[in-house]
C-alpha cells in the first residue's frame, strides 16, 4: 500500500486543496470573489498592486465577468469558463507576473495570437492595453 502523503509534494497537496476550494465556491460568487481578494492580499507588494489593478479593470470594463480562483490564482470568467487570469511572479519565483487568457477568450487573430503577457508594472500605457485585451477577450471589440 502506498503512503499518499509522500506521493505528492507539499506544493502539489496545496494545489489540490485550492482546487477543491475552487470547486466548492464555483456557484457562490461572493465566496469566490472573497477568495480572489484573499489570494491578492497574500501576494508581495508589486504583485498585489498589479493584481488589484487588473481586478479593478475587469470590474470596470467587463462587469459581467465573475471573479474566481483558477489553479490558486485570481481569474475572471463567465458561465464557469475562465477568460483571463493573473499569475503572480512570487508564486513561481520568476521575474515577472503574467496576465493570461484561456481558450475561451476571443483574442483570435488569423492563425496565431498571444495568450499571455509578462507584467513587471502597470503604467497608463499598460492599463490601456489591458483594457483593450479585456474588451477583445470578452467580445466587446
């Protein structure tokens, strides 16, 4: 008999707990958004500021999207399908955060298009680009 506590790393066990919580919250928009805000609050200063900015831009420019977590990261979607997500640099110990889009985002451009963007800061130019991407991803453009 295999001891399941050694079959998975601590990070993998945490990811499974986070996924179980996501499934539990999938029909409770208030709990899901509270979980997103908790995840953002737990980020380091730079990631937290960027994640909050993305959250506010989504709420302003695509208010029909619901906040939720996706693989333990803040995400926003519609009808249970993730459209976009924010991945903090600190979680994976990399030099940039990521703004990403799932296959449900309407970003298609002929035969090839980007689905993720590196973020080190969000200035006015980046905000304008993020708003454009949110609008395109949700079919507003």
